[in-house]
C-alpha cells in the first residue's frame, strides 16, 4: 500500500535534519545581531575568522569558498565587499596566475580582535550555557563526524 504524504514526511530522519537546520538558523540570528554591535556581519566574521586561524592569514579563494560554504561566485562577491572595507586584500600567486588568495589586512586583524570576544560570549550564552560539558564534547564529536563523513562527497 502506498504511503500518504503525511506518512512520507513524518519521518524521524527529516525531523532530525530539520532540527539541526532550525538550531543553526536561530543561532545565526543571535550571532548576526550581536556582531552587528561591532559593525560586522556574520558572513564577514566567518571570512575573517577563517583567515585569522590560517597560518599566514591567507587562503586560496577556492579554499575560502569551501570553508564558508558558498559558491565561488558568492565568495567573490563577499570578498569584494570585505576588500572594499579594507579588511582583506586579494593577493596573486607567484607561481600560478590562475590562483588568487584572500589575505587578512592589519585593519581586518583589528576588527577581528574586537569581534572575536563578542562572538565567543554569544557562543557561550547561546550554546555552551545551554548544554552540559559532556553534551558540548558530544556535540563537537558528532559535528566533526558529520562534517568529515560528508566533506569527501561534497
């Protein structure tokens, strides 16, 4: 017998992924609002923090696009705006003209230094304080497992 639409969509697998998406969206709203206090959109913070955590403070544009989960063209538009604000700069590759890097500027480092404590406090309030220490460790382990299992096929 064929399943009804209600039976098809009332699936625990859909529910768990939906909850993950809803939690991510809600957290993103909190983070966006709180970072706006230092004049930095969340998407810009994500780029700056990726660059700030990378040795040398620069990434190939394609690696940055993958890290922030945007298309190449979406990353290019985002980098254009952040570059216009003077927080990052494009650098060419000395050995391959097809490769371009996004690199953190000194102004970008200063903004990131102001924004990081705000973001950490927001994470503390909206994530860490909500969970036990064991749940935080479990969440990190599970998210790494999901990320790693799906990065190869992405």
